[in-house]
């Protein structure tokens, strides 16, 4: 019996040590996305919806922001169905990774989304980042988790890795942030409808009412 | 008695595997040492969460319970009792069924294999193989006596 407890104790020590070592030797750190970024390429954000839609909504987003995640998972599916799929609205996403200590992975998440977008998987990647938002509550290294999200969207992982490691779109993200600042964005999500700040509530009903009123106004003027 | 010792050792090994996956899921570890991207694909899938909690957490709780019951069953006070053996068999069966469900998801739905999850599946299967015959033989002994 004594030998059994010795074996159990040895197992506890070995297992605990392995868990500790695994925690120490992390993979690529997400904090690498903080230096001077590559140049801006003039990109104005990914869009969803018809190019000929009469109304464009621009959303400034921070992937680590819980309200953005709530909006994306609860309200946006209805907006997609009622306003975007019907050709009334074109939705444009701009990056606005908040520079606050509570959001250490914002820029890394934006970079991951842009790198998936490079392979035509921006929206599935953005959906994954918001849907599995528990990563935002830990503040820990999320590079492996995001890589898994990217793999789930079907991107080529080697290309994704090269993109993230070289911070290919960091300049794009920084430029989007600066443009947001110039427009008066100071939190997320912030919306602009046809270039003007959206005055309504951040709900699908709010957007539907506002868009319908704009469309009715356009029809009346004609 | 021997079967309770074996289950305790296996449950402890399973507990470490489940803890590793749980710590990864909550962001303590940056990436899983997996050898392929399969672990991250599985962990990033919607099936890695159940009732708002990471599935790995249920593994941690399950293995911890198996460990606790097997150690209690080794205590002189309860060593001669049947209930730890029966309880271990019930818990192992539930754990085995849940693991079989998760493994089928990996194979049929997610189409990716997580080696750590498979490791845990092997451990719970071994526990089940030890716990079930022990429970059945203890029942037979009792019927015979």
C-alpha cells in the first residue's frame, strides 16, 4: 500500500511539473503585434452585401470588446437577414482595436481576421472570433486558439502563419484606427450610416427602423 | 482493492490530461503540443463547449471524482465496502459513454483528431474496463454468499 501512495505522489509531482513547463513554454506571442507596423495599403474594410445597396453601414469594431461580440452574435444575424440579404444595406467592417490594457489581444485578433480575409475567409473568421469570445476574458496568449479558428474556416495555415508572423496587415489596422479617431470614434462598436454617425440603438430593430426611414425618405424625395 | 488502486492511478493521469486541455481552453497556454493542428481545430469547434463551460472542465471534474472515490475506497474505513466499487463502475460508464460521444463527434462532425482527447478516451476506457468487471464480480460474490 505504501508503494502505491509513493507512486501516486510521484505521478502528482511529474504531472504538475509537466503542466507547469507547458505553461512556461508558450507558442508565438500575440504581444508581438505592438511595434511599428508595415505601411498602410489603403484598404477600407471588408464588406458584406450588394455593391449597389443604397445604404452603407460602417462598423468600427474591436474583436475583444464584449459589446461588439454581443452585437455580432445576437443582433447581426437578423440584420444580415433583414437588411443585407435583401439588398438594402452594405455592411463594412473597420478595425478599431482599443488601446487599453484590458484588451491586450485586440490588435492580434484584428490581424488574424485580416490574414483570414486575405484568403477570402474574413467573415467566417470574424464570426469565430466573436462566437468563441471566452478568449477575451483571459488576457492570455491566444495565438494557438486563433490559428485553430483560422483552420476551421478552411484557410491554408502556412499562408496564414506567414501573414500573422510578418504582421502583413498591421499598417492597415493602424490606418483604420487613425481614420476612426478622426471621425470621432471613441468606443466600440461605433456605426456610421452613409457617412453619418448612427443615432439609433445598436439593435436589429433599431437599424431596421432607421434604414427603412432613410429608404422611405429617398422614395418621397423622388 | 487492487482495482481501486489502478483506477486511482489512471484517474490521476486523466486529470492531468483534462487539466492541460482546460488550461489551454481558458487561455493559460498559447498553443497545444499536439503535433498537428487537430487539437486546436477540435478545441475551437462549438462542441468544445457544453452548457457554457469548456468540455475539458467536465473531464477535470469527472476524473477528480473518480480519483476521490477510488482513494476513499482504499481507506481502511471503506475498504471492505461495496459502494465505492459500484460507484466507480457507474461513474466510469457515464464517463465512457460521454467520451464515446465526443470521439464520434471528432470522427463524424469535426473531421479532426485531438491527440490529447484521444489520450483521455483511452484512459477512461481503461478505467471502464477495470471498474465494470470489478463491480460485476463484487455483485456475484455477494449473490454467492
